[in-house]
C-alpha cells in the first residue's frame, strides 16, 4: 500500500512538472507572439507569391526560434508547423480585399496547440509600405545558411539549399560562388565539386571539371572515380563516363565515409548510358563487375535482376542469343511479391529475348527508378536549373 501511494505521489509530481513546463512554454510563446506576428506580417506583405521550403532560412529570426519544420508564407498570410506534437501557427490578413488605397494592413496570428486548447490570437496593424528590401531578405537568409554550414559542414542540405535559394533569388554566378565556397569549407565532400563542374560546363568552362578530375586523381578510390563518371554522365560525355567507370572498377568497391550512393547505384547510370549508346561490351563489363562485387548484401540482392537484365541485353546485341536466354530463364520476375511492380520492364526484356524479337530488345529501356541527381544534390535538380538536357 505504501509503495502504491509513493507511485501516485511521484506521478502527481511528474504531472505538475510537465504542466509547469508547458505553461512556461506557452507563456514564452505568447510573449513572443507579437514580435513573431509583426515580423511575419512584414515578410508576408513583402512577398509577391507564397514561399516555402529552402530550409526555411528566409523566415525571420523570431519565427525560426519557434523551431518550425515546415512553413508557407505569402501575401495573404500563411502558416508554420512545429511538427505533429508541436504548435501550429497561422498568419492571416484580415483586410485582403481592402484595395490599393488602404494605408494599413491588418493581420491576426494564431497559436493552436493540440488537446482541444483554445487558440491564442495576436492582432497586428502595419503600414502597407513597410516591407523588407530584397537585399535585406537575401542577406538574412544567407546569414542563416552560413550559420548552419559552420555548425554542420558535412550535411549536404546545408550546402545545396543555399544554392537553390541563390538560383531563385540571385543568379547562376551567385550560385557558382556559393559552390566554390562549399568546396573550400568542406573539401572532403565531392558533391559541391560535381555541382561546380556542371555549372562551369553549362557556361562552356572547364575549370570545375578539371578540379574534380585532379581531386579524384590525388587519392584514387571507387567513390572518387565514380564521381567523375557520374559528372560526365550528366554532361552526356559517353566515352569519358565509361573510361572513368572502368578505372573505378579496378578499385575496391567498399563505401567511404560521406559516400551517399552505394556502389551499384553509382554504376547503374553509366551501364544504362552504355547500353543506350550501343556500347554493349562496357554495359556487360559494368553489370558483371557489380553483380559479383557489390559489397552490401541487401543491395546486391536488390540490384541482381537489374544487372542480369543489362548483361542479357548486351549479350543479345552482341549476337550471343543462347547466353542471353540463359540469363533470363526466370523471366526476370522478382521472387518476393513485395518488390514486384506492375510496370516492371525486366519481364518484357525476358519475353523479347526468349522470342528472339530483336526490335523489342532494341526498344527496351531499364526501369530507371533511381533519382541519382536528386540524391547527389540533396533534392536540388541542378541539371534542370542549369538548362542542361537530362541524361538518359
């Protein structure tokens, strides 16, 4: 009985502490609501269109202090979310239809917590001409990005979110300067170097590509040589991509620190490019090396059908029909139903090879379901940003 009473008392104390903590947090939130509401309202009426993403570095410091994980702010207001268990903040312009002759704007900022708690609202009135200059807006965001980069220089998003921001609000040269800064800040990362090479190539310059080649040659590894191969792949340099891939295959396939693509994912685009360009020997060699040598057991299992399909297609094109048929004996159908997909291209290749349908084999394309570019550049489609043709 005494033990049960102690547990009840402890539970009550814990509840009081939790309540006190929540109350303190709510008091702090409410105390800051006026400043946050005003800062967000000024930002909102400075924008021409809703803005979201980009790491939220464009939010004012008072809003960033709320630790939002998502936000959308535009001329008529918007919202911030601190996650499933955090508060939800809503900004709304009350006089959106007041017309262009109004000299002030009215806003309400609402803090909504879970558990059916009553929303807390703060009202703000501003002169309509109170806005943030574009220079101040950009400088603030860049300061936030730089702060994050200094704290975590090995996090790719800290590099590429600010590059994406520069593409949207500055220009290509500003983005290039940021990439050069990223290379200097984090020389161990390859992705900023690859991006810099692409930017230079889009401007008919070779500086970035030469630097990448030199960097890869100073300490040869599978990762560095495939970095070069993937860069040439994105630039549609077939010979150079295959040559770099062949060099990479002579090196251990073990993953390095900070390598964000496994061995097979790095090789697959080059093998598929070789097939599309009728470089069948290269296609087969890459597929055979990775099918056998992929160091990660799970990845080796998941890529097995893809590599075998590429080998079969290459052998068929080289005239070895019997060997190609042997490789597709199982119809290239996944044994595990979980991994089967209705649009799987591999069974179609098996059928074409078995029936000796050369036109169908010629027209066949692999599944191509990996977003290599997005993975390399932390979700930023740099190829599209630069106006480069998308690689096959």
